[in-house]
C-alpha cells in the first residue's frame, strides 16, 4: 500500500501541477512541499484543510480511498427514488434491504429475539415480539374471560 507522501506526489502529478503551484494551494513553500513528498515531514491540519478547500481529495491522501467514487446508474436511480419517499416509504425500503441482507450483523434478522416483561399490574414489553396472544397468560396457558 502506498504511503501518504507517495499519494501526495501522485495527486500533484495527476493534476499536472508543479511542486511550487501545489505548495501554494496548501499555503506552504516549495521546500516544505518537497519534504512532504519525500516523507521527511508530515503536513499539519491547516495544510490539509487548505488542500480540501482547493478541491484536492484529502480522503485519498490520508487513506488511499477516493471520496469521489462515482455512483453507478442503478445506485443513482435508487438514491434519487429513496430521497423522494416520505418517512414511511424510507422505512419500508430500509426494512426490505435489511431483510434481503439478513446475513449481516446490523440487520434486524440477525438479532436474537428477546422479550422483557416488567411491572406488577400491567405489562411493559420491550424487544422483539412475534405472534399474537389473545387473553391473559398464566404459566404457559392462555386463560379466557368467563
């Protein structure tokens, strides 16, 4: 994997800028830029902020992953449709996605159903509840009203 200084130099060359012009974007001298690119110095947050303001992909410089990854046509259509939905529609779409990706840990289907019942007279139920119960439950039997 490339180091920060290598990505910095690659980004400068990709933009076709000299060290002097690239340094000016970050508010530093050419010598400082040269030190950043050869790895003898690390830039501070003011330099990185100035680069971000100038339109340089700072996420790429720091991690090697581009923040400008373009969306595919399907992803773009999906995002546009999702943004046009009301809150109920968005909840439905997210539920469908979680249902279709039930293998992932963050999906509701991957959780273990749990039921917590508290209280003396009434019941407070918290957690996942499946099925319906009609009547009062005593032990494991449903007691019907007389």
